[in-house]
């Protein structure tokens, strides 16, 4: 069955569909010996596709892992100056890409997959999957401050949608919050907290959609059983 070339590349686990489209536009992809410059090309499983002259890995069964990302690692495949998530995965892990990102100073649940198309699907806002975080903030927390961003706010021209914020406990000027995001824009929690005069001291992602951090320890990886993955995706993705 034919499919768009960028989707085919993404399913091989080399990169996301968006990144594959960029590679095509950069004329780094050949199809049956010919350089292509448009992602609007359909391919068959028997076609010969090369990226920078290298064959694609064989497409394997879609897999998903839960990973407790420690602080101090960036979610990137390429960074010459700083340690990355992918440099620090346990020995024996296949090539994987992340579902979304956690910034350098954030920790907690990061989903990893060998299928770039699944990564793209799980990041789509229309899936309605929430991201839940445990956040330690420093400063004077008031319900009025929290309410001022709970229903959505525009900061520096960026529109942030509604968020759910609950106060867990307070000790002096330190407060633990549970924050639930419905979109998960870049550095959203840090920007919302800064906007209301609070400093984020620690940020831990507890869940991403139905997948939970649970009892994972820092740096630990746990694969989601194929049966569970199939049940949770609810027919949204062909496995």
C-alpha cells in the first residue's frame, strides 16, 4: 500500500514526519536513485529510499517506552556541548525519538518511540491528552494569582489556553502545585508562573495522556506492553 514518503520515513524511526519533510526539501533524500524535493510523493514498500546515501532502517513493530528524564539532559539528538537524553539511555535501547520535549531543568515522564509517525500523533492537541505536573514554586502564592492564568492568558504575544492548578501544600515561601496542561506549549508552566511572580524551583511531569510516571526511578526506562499500547490508542493509530 502506498503512502507519503515523509510518513514512510517517520515510521522507520529515523525522525519525525516534519523532520523528514525538511530533509526532502533540503534535497537529501533520493527515491529509486533520483533526488526528490517535494514531500508530496507516494512510495511503495519496495521503493529504494536513501537519506544522505544511507538506507532506512527496516520498519519494525511500533513500540513505546516510559522514561524518567533526569534534570541536566536536553531532549535532542544533536548537541555537541551538552548531554542529551539519547546519549544517556540504557544499553540495548534501539534508536528512538521523543514524544514532545522536557527542557534541561525539567524532569519526569518522557515518552520514547521507535516510530516517528506515532510521535507526531501523540503530540497533536486534538487528541485531548492532558499533561500533569508536580511543580514546586518559590514566592507568595494566592488563589487570585492562580486564577488569573487558569482560564487562559496572553504573554508576550503567545496565547496560552486554560490550565488546571491545585495547591498541594505550602511551607514558608515554597509551595507545591499540581498543574494540568491541555496543550503543552514550549516552557508553558515556567512562563505562566513567571507571569504571576512565582519562580519554578522544580518541575516533574507525572503523566502524559493515559501514561503515568508511576514508580519509575530517574534514568529508568520501561516499555509499554503492545497490548496496553493498542488499548490506550483506541484505534487512533494502526499498530
